[in-house]
């Protein structure tokens, strides 16, 4: 189950980072932008309940493994996965 949660966290953060743009400006000070970007990602992750709508791992789809699960990120960094029958933190 720990691997399951790690995969979920990775998927959500990769999804959030893909939507961020990159810049090749020579004046780009990435160190000052990193904390703002991190805060935006944390706020987005904590802003509601998440569901996995598609998950493909290596050579096959595994979306059905997440059917019925809702994921909530807490401000303390913990993740709660619920499917109606069980809750995993």
C-alpha cells in the first residue's frame, strides 16, 4: 500500500509540474521562483479531493486499481486515500 501512495503522489506532482511552463530567459532567476512554484503546487494539491482517471505503468494500464479512491493532501504533508470501505493515511 505504501508503493500505491508513493505512485499517487508522484503522479499528482508530475501532473502539476507538466502544467508549469519553462523559460530559457537569461534573466530567469529560478531560485526565487522555486519557492513560489512549490507553494502553488502545495496549495493546488491541498485544494480538494483528487481522483485517478488514467494510470499507465510500464507496459499496461492500471487505472482500475484506483477506481473508487479519493485522495486528499493535508497541510502536514500526509495523504489520505479513501474508497468508502477503508481509509489509508
